[in-house]
């Protein structure tokens, strides 16, 4: 019983410690020629679709409060093979809102497209990862005004509450095993 109380106390301490937010990464693998794909970041929707074009297959739009990386007022993507690509304050500051579907020039091949959701005075940055007309996935930072590094490896990141639940579970399993071992020894003695 003492071990179980210790495990629960440890889990409570772990939950009470503030943890910095992590990017949310989602794998999609949707062919945008078949149908548009819409996702939401902090309540702002982004829609991606595709047209049968060699140099500009990707088409994007966003709700009010959203913006997409741009150069000279047109949506702009960044080739994956150019190394580390980051989106956020002070890294790449050109974002434009595209309320109607707009083609992204030179979006053939593997590309990142920066996205930004503005909620009140806070900006939430993210990225979209595409290969020609296929949406591979997207990611966004859950902490406001924080830079995100785009990645082709999209994996789920457990929330801090999930880690806490796992620790509590492991602690309870250990306490139960210890309790059973002690009671089994006492029964045979």
C-alpha cells in the first residue's frame, strides 16, 4: 500500500510540473486530385486541393484569421531538399491570406508550405508537407508565437497528460506486483 501511495504522489508531482507544448504532427497521405482536404489549426481552417498541372499542382485557401507563406503576394512553398526549413516569428515573416483557392507556383516535388493562424494577439505557426498532388501531412506548434521546424517524419507526440497516465499505470502495476508477492510469501510462511 505504501508503494502505491508513493507512485500516485510521484505521478501527481509529475503532472503539476509545467511542461512546454510540443508540435502536433499529423500524417495524412491524401491524394488532393480526388477531393479537397480541410484541417483546422486553433479554429482556423485551411483547405488544400490539386489541379492536374506539372509546375503548380497544389491549390490552397484559408479562413479569416489564417495566412499562408507567400512571396510577392503569391503562395510560396519551400523544397524539402534545401535543408532545415522553419516557420515562425522572425524566421519567415511573409504570410498572406488566400480566402479563395489559389495555385502555389513550383509546388511539384517534395515541398513545405508555411501556415499561420492568428487568434487574438497570438500567432500559431505550422507547415504542410506535400509531394506533387499528395498531402503527406501537416504540423503546427501548440504554443503561441513559437517557431516550428518542418519535418517529413510525421509521428504523433503524446500529450503530457498521456505520459502522466502511463506513469500512474506503471506505478500501480508495480505496487500490485509487490503487494501480491508480499502476501504470497506470508501465506506460505
